[in-house]
């Protein structure tokens, strides 16, 4: 078969066939009387073998070794190709993500593109200082959510130069941040951006990684609005106690009574108990909730036997009653003023001396 016929049937151009011949990959078995190349059936099969191996990503040099070296082990090369392909996919995925974020930022010109790239590079820097500066820069000119001009989910916060930082970049950064100071700056930037990142943060609450769940609930807690409040309410039933303990004080500050049981548990267990007591005090400003909170604290007294240090837990609950108004709290304090634990009785007596019973 002549080279033109081989090219038509194989889909490999005559020029590429000549290139293969120059490299020694495939040589026509014969020549016609006029001196034209003539390919045999075996030659054509070899051409298809070459193309098959090239489709796997092998270089022409590797193709030659695979076809001609009897000792060549395909497993080693295939493993290496898998590794290279995964690395290439990771690089291209990262590039695609970055390009998508630049598109979402809607820069007006190439200067804007360079600014958003600089911010993205800052967020990904190994330097905590650089990451913090990028977080703060991304929010300096952010419209206030109260103004009704907060950015959407597609583009979150504006930098000092007016370039919009995509919210997903901020969420990704805060969920992976290990430095507490930088994490605080990122949470602040997210809070300035409105509620566009809440869907991604909600996914973070379900992460198998404990630190990601913690970062997600901390970030949601700093975002105002009903949607964030509902996510925090859902977080009260999260299997992760850390998530529940961050959600409850934030809900207490927002006046959500559903947080009361978790807040009482925090006081009993001595975990962020000062924040929990403050949240209970804030909720008790609604007199309709005061007796409910007092009853919860009294029930907590009955559960103190299971606490790590029952005596200390009873003192914490007694102190928490100090900021709860109403008859139920006063009655509980009167009972506690006669408690067998002298520290508890003295604390209750002192609290009663400053309030009308």
C-alpha cells in the first residue's frame, strides 16, 4: 500500500508518516518499481500501535521503546503517566478556578485583572501577613449590607481599588486558614461581603474535617441576616459539639430561644461558659424567656453529678442565675443560699442581697 493510501485509511498524514520513518518508528517494508514507499499489513498495524500509544500520552521516544525494547515494562510507564496526568489536571483545575474567579470579579481592564490576581495570590501566600493584608484589602470598599448594595454570590467584596473579590475565594481561604489572626480577618471580610458565601459555608458545616466545620460555623456567626440565623439554628443539631457550642452563643445574641438548652449545657460543662452565660443573660432581657432560662439552669444543677467537677459546675450555674430576672431565678437562688456547698450558698446569698426577691 502506498503512502497516500495509508494516510487516507489510517488518518495519519503523509508528512507524519515520513516523520515516523525518520525517527525509525516505522519503515515501509518495500519499494515499488518506481521507488515509492510500500507499506505491508504489518507496517500498517505498527502505525496503529504507534497512534494508540500516543493517545495514552506517550512521547514518540517512549513509543519506540515500548514497541522495540523486549525488557520494557509498561506498568512503570503507565504509573508515571497516571501521576503526570493527575498533576496536569490539578494544575489546569486550579487555573480554571482562578480564571472563573477573575471572570466573576468583572474587571473593567487589564489593570483590574492584575489587581484581582494579586489579591488571589495574596490569599494563597505562605506568609500569614500577606494573607491577612489580602483579606483586609478585599473588604475595604465593600458596600455595607444594610445599604442594600451588597455584592451577590458571584462577586463578594470590593478592594480599595474597586476590584471585586469573588466570595468563593474568601470562603475557601477562611475554611483552610490555620492562623487565628488571619482567620479573623477573613471572617470579617466575609461579613462585609453580605450573605453570598453562606451556601458554601453551609457545605463546610458538613465537612469530615473538624477544623473546617469549626471555621464554617465561626464565619456564619459573624454574618448578619435571617439566612445566617437559620443556618446557625440548624447547627444546633450538628453532630459536632464544637459546632453547636459556637452556634448557640451567636443565636443567643440574636434572641433565638432555641439556643437555651445548648447554652445551659455549656455552663454545666464549663465550655465557653462565660460566653454562654452572657448569651443567656441577653436572652433573659425578654421577660417571657427569663423563667424558662432559670428553669433550665435549675435542671442543670440536677445534672451536675455527671460534670467533670460537680462542685465547680454548681457554682457556675449559681453565678449564671445572677443575671436572670424573675421569680423562678430568685426562688432558685433562695434554695441555693441554703446549699451544703458553702461556696454555692455564699454566692447565692450575695446575689440575693443585690436583687429584690
